[in-house]
């Protein structure tokens, strides 16, 4: 074999060797930590009545490795709803958060907000919110704890400024219950949500699906394919231990597409 033949073989096989040494596709299990207990870098508050980035009463704070939502510096709540926004908009992902409700609701908090908070998905840009806007236009994964021992589902859906579809029908009710069990105060809860653009969203508790729907959209019918993630403050204290996110696998994306197509071909909407 000639020297030039050897060189040609080397040049032809070099790209293969290089691709074996460097896998450019992230592993399916690779997580990105959004909150790890050490910093709030990448998160910015928007509190009702204040400009984006202002949190004068320290509603969201880092203490003892936890992201704490607190109201001890509030003279009164006065519907001062707040949201802590992550800086990067997302479109297709699996989000997981571990949290618990603690203590007592601030005295003048709304009755419906007792052990009530949420994760806002596909949210509008916080810099476009008006200064007195209560909630961003978004899809809310609602977090609820029990009240006086009465059962209360968790990982529900609420829709500030938005609608979704169940089956082939548009759902316009503001809040929809999941099928979950009740969760008590101080119980650490692992909540997750699979989001694929405007095709499929699936709420999960301890890894089990409790509510799914498709075609999230603004009230004017504009489909939501991406948006910001935000954590809510609605007047009841809570602790958050971790927040992390991973890309969807190819199988999850294909299943999301299939789920939406199947739903659209279903006659009717949500079961009452």
C-alpha cells in the first residue's frame, strides 16, 4: 500500500474518530439545575406594584439552602402577588421542583390562597407586565395543600389570560382539578411537568401523571409555543428545595405529538 493511500485512509477516517471522542448530543438524563440551594442567580422578581427586579420586602430569599417565600416584612398583603422569573424562556422540557407549604398565611391574604401557590409556564415576558398586573399571562400549574383536613387536589391547572384544550374542545374554565391525592402542610412534594411547545402538557406528582391537556393559547387564540418559567407568591409561606429541568427525549416528543393528534380526534372535551 502506497504512502498516499495511507494518507487518504487517514483523512477519510479522521472525522469518525473525532465524532467518537466528542458526543455533541446531550445525554437523555442530563439535567440543568435552575436552583441548587446556593444562589438565586438567573432569577428575577416581579412584585405587583413594583418594577421588574424590585422586591423591597424580600419576598423571595435564600436561607439555609432553601428558596423561601416569606411575608414577615409585609405590614399587610394587600394583594401584592409576586412571581420569581427564570431568565431563559423555554419551549420543550421536563421541569421538576421539590417544595412544601409552611407556617400560616399572612393575615389579610385571600381565603382562596391558603396553602396555594403555583408554577407559571409559557409565561409572558415579565418586562411586558404592567406595574399593577396580578399575574402574568401564562399556564399555571397550581400547588395546593389541605385546608382543615378537607381533601384538596394538587398540581391543578389555572389559566390567567389563557385557555387550553381538552380533547377537541376549548376549555374556558379558569381552574381545573387534577386527579391527585391531598398533600398536607410541611410535606415535601416533588412536582413535575412535561411541556412540549403548544402540543402537550402533563402535570405529574411523584412521577405519576395527574392532569394533561394541549394547545395552550392566549385568550385571543394565539398559540403559546414557549415562554418563561416563574414561581409564585400568593400569601402563604413556602420552601423550595430544588428546581431542575431537562430536555425531552425523542420518545417523549413523539408521544406528545401523538397525544395531541389523538386528543383532537376525540369527540368532546374534559370529563366533568
